[in-house]
């Protein structure tokens, strides 16, 4: 069942996967106050629902998201494009525990690219392209793009994108590791949902802790990384899911995870 969480954002839950849709194609799915509030509300639903283990964030084609609604910015309403907890788009600074996959068709530019960079995995169609064109308007990409892009792709390529206001294609983005899966136009949602279901085959507590260790420890010192890994292991070691995982392996059957 599809539920509207704001005028331009809907959420649909299918078998532990929540599909969040930005539906403002007439404005190139640009972020206004309603979209920001809607994305934040959708993330709240994902985080607070025991039945949801993975989120997919997508948009109505032909554009994924053109970034901030410049009409709102010109009217002096730029602050409304961010929320207190989520930052720009209600998302880029949001602390969360569950994985979110971006399903991208068409252009993801400026704040749209920064929303993609804040996701955990990316599925993109052949028409997708990514860019940070803020310098062409005398602006700075302040929603995470200037430090996240260089963590996802080689620094010199990220530098070229940021300084020239140019874009990289989905094919290039896949080659450099920004895109996990490349598909034909019209297939991004299905491919992203399939990827989400692959994640859902695994124990949700272990998935969330593994995600967090990757985020916190990848650029940490070895000492900090070992400590964080040990903390994560201890957190799940006594869970019912560990007992179920061992039993399922011994009995040669699919595990029935409880998230406990």
C-alpha cells in the first residue's frame, strides 16, 4: 500500500523493504520544504518500524533530483529545505541505523547528488549522471558532497567534478565505485529492491552493526577499528538471531530472523 507522507513524497512497504518516492517531476524533483519534511518523515518510518529492514530512495523520472529548489532559495526560504535532524533534504545529515539504497534515473545534481552520496548503496540506470555544479552559480556544495564524493571515487576525479561543475556518467560512476549496480532505464526500482532483499536475507542486527563499523572504522586508526569491531561483535553475540543463525546452518534451512 502506498502512503503519502507529504504532498510530494510517498512510502510503500513491501516485504521488509520501504520504497520512498520523491514525486515532483514538474520541478525536476527539486527539494522544497515539503520534500525535505517528507523524506525525514519517511526515514522516521523506516527507523521506527520493526517490519522495515532496508530503505530504497528513488524519484519519478526523468530526473532523480536537481538539488535545491532555486525559487525557494531566491525567495529567501533556503532554511526550509533542511530539517533540524536530517539537514538538507531531511536526509544528508540524518543519523540512522538501517541501510538505504539510492535508485537513480536521470540527473542527480547538486543537492540531488549529495542525497545519493548520503545513501549506503547506489543503483543507477544508464541515463543517470552525477554532478556538483554549485561553483557555476558562485555557491558551495555544503550538503556533504565536497567530502563524501572523494571518499567514494578517486580524489582527482572528485576534484574535477567539483571544480568544473561537470558531470560523470553512470558508467563512469560505476567504474570508479560510486554505483553498485548499473541497469537499463526503467529498471532501477526493481534492481534496488532486489538488492535490498539480498540484504534482508541476513540478520538485521548484524547488518546494522556491520554498516556502522564500516562507516566509523574505515578511516580510523587500527586501534580504534579493532575496538569498534569488538564492540559490535559483543553487541550481537548474545542475540536470538545468532542462535537462530547457527541452528539454521546446522539444520540446513533458511534462517528466520527476529531482529532480537
